[in-house]
C-alpha cells in the first residue's frame, strides 16, 4: 500500500518586514541578512493570528467535504501552543467543521513536531487504509527585538492530508533518526520568546545531519545519485546549504549541480517568510514542487527534519504521476503578492502587542486582517475565534 501526502496547504500572515530595512535599523550590513543568513522578507503575525488561526487558514484551503468524511485524526505539531492543557487541534477541528468522530491532538518536539505527526499518521493509515489524517505544522518564531535570533523569526503554517491515495508524494518506508538531550534552543513555559545558543544550534544541526545521513545510507544503500533533491528544515535558508555542502563531495559533478540548483529553488518560499518552525521543512518541499516546473514524476526527494533539543530524521518520498495537478501554485503566488510591507517601527509595535492575562475582555478589528480565520478577541481567559466564511 502507498501512503503519503495527498494535499498540501500553506498560510502565512499578510504582513512582512523587508530584511534590508531591518538590517539598516539594526546597524548591520544588509548582506549579512540577505546573503549570510539568506532571508529577504520576514512574516509578521498581527495580533489577530496565532498558531491556531495560521493552521486553520492553511487547512481551510485544502480540506473538502470528502476529506472531512475520511479524516478521523487531526495531529497538530507546534511549539507555539496557546494552552498547556487543551490541544490546538481541537480549535482547528471546530473551525474547519471536521467530523465530530475524528480525534484531535497536539504533539511537541520543537521543529520536529510535524514530522512526528506524519510518522504517526503513516502508522494510522497502515491500520486504517480508508481513513485520512490531517497533519498541521504551525508556529510563530519569536526571539525578541534586537536579539541575534531576530533575523530568523517568521510565522506560518503548513497543512498536509496524509492518506493511502498520495497524489503528490508517496512516503517511503525507511528512515533514519536520532535523539540527544542538548540545550541548543528551548522555551521555558513562562517565556513567550525562545532562548538559543545560536552557534551551538548550528553545529548541532550539522552534526545531527551528518550522523543521520550516515545511518540512512547504511540502512537503505541509497546514495546522492538516487536523490533528485534534498529539502531541509530551514530556520534560515543558509542553514540547509551549510548542511548540504558537507556531503556534496560524495557525488559526481552532476549530482552536485543538481542538488545545489534544487536546493536553491527549495528555499524560495522560506526566504520570504522566515522560520516557521514545525512547518519549515514542508514549506521548503512546497517551494521545490511549486517553483520547479520540470521536476519529473518518480523522482526521489530527501527530507531532513531537525527539532532542537533535539530530534532529527531523514526520510524520502517519491513524486507521483500528475502531482502538479494537485498543487496550488496560483493561490500561493497570490498569497505572497497580496502581502503588505510594514516598517520596522510598525513591526516592533505589532511584536509588542499582547493578549490580556487577567481575564478581561478585548475585541479586535478583524476586518483589518484579510485572513478567513482570525482571533477576534479574548474573554474570561478564552480566545475567541471567527471563521469569516461561516
Ligand atoms: P549571528 O551570530 O548574528 O550571525 O547570528 P553570524 O555572525 O554568525 O553571521 C551569520 C552569517 O552571516 C555568517 O555566515 C557570516 O559570515 C555572514 P556563516 O559563517 O555562518 O556562513 N555575514 C555576512 N555575509 C555577507 N555579507 C556580510 C556579512 N556579515 C556577516 N556583510 C544565528 C546567526 C543563526 C546564530 C542567529 O540568527 C540565531 O541564533 N538564530 C536562531 C537559531 C537558529 O536558527 N539556529 C539554527 C539551527 S537550530 C534549528 O534549526 C532549530 C530551530 O528551528 C528551533 C526548533 O527546532 O524549534 C531554530
């Protein structure tokens, strides 16, 4: 039985800041952000978007009535959860009108969460081949104003329908993974910003990649020549390139050229959004599939997932016949082109807006946010959500 990705949805907020302008305000050379880090634009979530609404907007564009009948499990991978107890998946379950007899849960392991969800979904479909699983990866990356992590913030979500009818990418069975207890990046429950040991996190990302890649080759006997492209978790677009470069000498000149060219294409969306944590790897996959017109059916794509703390995994998928028909290239082009640029001062103001923590009521003007699904306010410590399409 084939199991894999049937549909991919994506959402990012309608505001962004230009990295050149952020660099000028922070007194660094713009090339540090655009070349050294490899980011052009950074998505800014208004107060009316949180991890729930971002995920719901990403899923709303792909989940149809037939999917709603078949989805019996919704797994929400996030590290920007809004509640220590209740799963973010339940809010999305309601906002999308999923089948009441579908389960909804949340999973966490930094940026690895959505990959964990996909692996669980594969097992679920193997046992229940007529069912589908909705996997969500949604996050807001926050390090703080004027911090060294600031240039690697972002916001967005990816939604994936996993089924036994993988119209886009069949996920292959073999994968290699690694867990090690390290403190490269973490966010204690009392903080709304991440703590990070930046240089150490980069080193660990590369170390995980090299150990996992060796384990993967040993397990499968596959080599660089067998991969059309490798997509990476992209905290910033230079990071995957640093990892890719460590293995390029294993291939021929042709392998090098192909993998470097495809890597560049796979960073297109991420370069304009920033880090979206759990969704980043799948946003990179989406960039590759939607921006490279001539990727052949049957090609094998490698995927490297890394979640600080840390868990990493390397796995692969095979592109399916006519996969392009199931992509939403025009809708995503429109999503990017309709965004509004904000100044650095406006971004700083939005960044510092917070929700009440004393139980008071607040209402937001959701007409200012073009998203279909928004956070409309708070009352009695409960977030209020609106799906404008209902
Ligand atoms: P930094 O220390 O400010 O930057 O922070 P830097 O001094 O290392 O410079 C960055 C690069 O720009 C360097 O290139 C410079 O040479 C270059 P590299 O040596 O790395 O190739 N540079 C220039 N290039 C061109 N023209 C110039 C110029 N000036 C400098 N004029 C850092 C960078 C990424 C450490 C920081 O932003 C940070 O801490 N970010 C957050 C942590 C992070 O993203 N880590 C990545 C690995 S961990 C991960 O992926 C997991 C994560 O997603 C979380 C999760 O799992 O939940 C983060």
